[in-house]
C-alpha cells in the first residue's frame, strides 16, 4: 500500500549519486529510502590496477559512521557499478535491510549477504517500503549485449504528479522512457546537468546534455540538480575525463515556471508540502 501520510516529500543530498528520499515530517519521516548510498570510505574503480581511480566525497568525511545517517528503511540501487553499489558502505549496513535493484546487482548483493532483495527490470512496478516504484530503462554501462541499468519513478502516494519523482543517474533518457514518464505524470526530475566524457573521443559517461530536453518532454515543475561531478578523484581515469556545462547555463535554457533546486549536502529540500 501507499504510505498514508499527506505530508512533505523530502530530498537530501549525500554528495555524489547518493541521496535520501523521504515522506513525512522532516524531523520524523514515515519512510526513508537511501538511493545509491555511498556513506563511508573511498570509491575505487578497478582497485587491482594501481592508480586507476580513487574518489573522495567533498562534503562527507570518509570515516563517518553509517549510524550517523539515521534510520534506513530501504535501499534503492540504480546500477551495479561501484559508485552506485558501493560495497564498503553496504558491508556496514544491516543485511536484512530491504534492497531494490537491477538484475546486474543480484550477484553482488548476494555475495554481501543481503537477504531481502527485490530485483526489478524496466517496465516493472513494485511496492517497496510502502512506495510504488516503477523501473525505467536506464544507462548502458557495459558492452552492447548487456542489459541496461535502471532509472526509477517514485510515487509516494496522494495521486498528484507533484509528489512523483523521476531519476536516472547518468542523464540518459530515451524517447520511450520520456513518453512513459510523461504519461505517468511526474512533478520532479532528479538529473545531472553537466556532461562527463572521455577527453578526445567524446564518449559520454554522464549525459548532462539531455537534461533540458527531458524537462521539456516530461513537463516537470521542479528539477533537482544531481551534482555527481563534485567528488574529488585521482588516478588514470580521472585524468582522462573532462566536464562541460554549468548550472547557470542549464537554468538559462529553461522555460518559465520550472524551479531548479541545487541542494546543499546534508540539508533536506522539501519537494512537495503535501498531497495537493
């Protein structure tokens, strides 16, 4: 069932791809979902390769205790890459915590010992921790024959598009997905607005260029900027990537009536004050 609380829907950035979506009063929410939680430690890609890539969060100390983040009702993963499925964080969490994830994450989650895992594929909808979540086709992060990862539409109940949130972490929105999201009716888009690509070849790792077309296609009234380029990286991979685009440039391309939220890490942002 839906969470029966005609109260606030709240977004709290935890830096990088990580954030909390909650329903209920800021001080005592009825449900708290942690999306792609990287809460402690460093981030490493291909740790067996010396100096390949290590990242640190700009605003969150790597030695922070997971307990300091408060109650975790559920975990939602969009991808199985280490910056979304962050094993050093998940190792420290209660393994009975419900997890919603794409198929690519099933093996790693089993290896980590999680016992309450719901695998959802694009086009499927489930009720998870009292929230209706529909998976959408996300980014292809491996070879062409690999299944794409997940984006999600979160519906905390109440019936109004204003309380629904659409999120895809790499900013890749196919026409089919945008048509589906527009059909559902969504008030809030969480998206990166800067593009991250390999220098020289232009291959996009994060597609901020699609943010403006997505806003226009879906007709959202609020955009939460996912500032996943602010983590501090070192190593071979970090030297090979470049970032283009600005939040001001994104704002300049928007039409009237769209509110842009640039969250401060750790500070709750009220997306919707109620069900109306």
